[in-house]
C-alpha cells in the first residue's frame, strides 16, 4: 500500500502543474492502492497532455485492462506500438496486451498473431509461454461464442426471424453481446454493472472497427 | 404450479405487443411443457432450437466468468427471441418486429419470478 502522504504530495504537485510528469507516478500509486478509477482518470489526462509519451499510453492500457475495457485497452496498446521505438520493451508488452484483448474479444487467431509479434518484438520466450498458458487456462470464449452463433443462426432460420443482428447473454456479473460483422463476429464482454445500452454501443463500435479493418 | 398456472403465466407474456407466443421448455431435452404460440408456429421446433440456444448461451456466460446465464435475447431482421432459465426449464418468448424488446425483457423477468415462486 503506497503511503498516503506520497499520494497527497503528488496530487499537490499535479494541482500546481497539471502537465507535470508526476501524473504517471500518481496514477501508479493510486492503482497500487486499488483506486483504479482515479488512477485511470489521472493517466488518461496525462496521456492527453503528453500524447507522444508511450509510457502514458502504456499505463492507460494497463489500467483499462484491469477494468476489462478491452476496446480502450486495444486503442492504448496501438498508440504504444506507434510511439515506442524498436528495442523499447514496451513494444513487446503492448503486443502481449493486444493478444489478451483479442482473446477476451473472442478472436483467438488475432491473439496468436499478437503473441507472435510479441516474440518478434523481443518478449522473452517465458513471457510468451506464460501468456499462452494463461489464455489456455481461461478457456476459449471464441469457441463458445462460435457455438452460440451457430445456435442463433439455426433459431433464426427455423423461426423465420431473418438475418440476426445481435445476441445478448445477460449473466450474473457479466454481459456478453455478439453481433455479426464483415469478418466473422464481434464480441463484447462487460461487467454487469455496465448499463446494457452502453455495452450495445460498444458492440456497434466493435462491429464498425472490424468492418474498417482497424482491429488486429 | 399446475399446467393451467403455466399457461396463465405464458398468456401474460403474450399480452405484450408484438409477442407471437411464449412457451416453457424442458431445457435438458428441448421438449415443450406449455405453450401459447400462435397457430402456424411449431412449438416443438421453437422448443428444440431455444433449448440449444440457451445451452450455448450458458456456456458463453460460464466462459466469461459468470456462474450461469440469465436473460438471453436475439434480435433479428424479422423478429426476436428472448429466453431465461428457470431451474431445468427455459422460458421463451418469440416476437415480431413490433415488439418493444425492453418491455418484453421485463415481462419475461416477471414471468420468470412467477414460475419460481
């Protein structure tokens, strides 16, 4: 647990100088004590003030991952990759992050491709092996989603419902929303506390992103 | 709950605008238990496909870290299907595009509570 006075001191520094690099240190400390919402706000503001600093986007991505905001995490990892130069260890971390995001969004092929890129970017074989093991341990949401989509298509056919637009699974603690896209399906999983309407908006955005080819 | 009670619960669902029928399915084998589907909609078919769909949705929910699925809704060009598990049963509503899915979802949850009471 970080000392409260360190957080107070950095908050004071940031209040005096909102552009201070202390923002990232403050965000790390806030995250360390479990205040991820506040940490992410601080990190996001820092990234907006310093859009060319890869470390700011790296922190935003990691915090978005902790909140399972896969879309935001993906975008932040992409910024890290566009900013971090060859040899920067953040590149490997960003590819590992993108692999996990792709996996959670039900795109195992994209996850595997990202792991390959992580290896090429210098991730240690142990780190890549650990990432693969983690994905295996968490199951294959892509496979379950594929099976559900097959059942939806079967139901739509037999009941004369026409082309399906979306399927939503509300569950205790999680929503999963799936929609067809030009390149398969888009899957969005969200905490149940997130309003369903917001989840569906994120699903729409995911469908558009996949159609635009903007997602690895 | 008797067969008449089941039917009464299903009829309450079909009073929603655009709902063309509701049925209670044994989720283990996809056999209908009670139905108020409109003429022309085959209850056996709806029951079979809905049971499979709900089973697959449960798997997706578990893979996402949940213990079980709740309401599942499918929206399509010419209608919708909503389902919710109730023990071994699955309560299913089929609707046409006139249906308000948010209201249908609430009606389904009300019917679900009646079934479990």
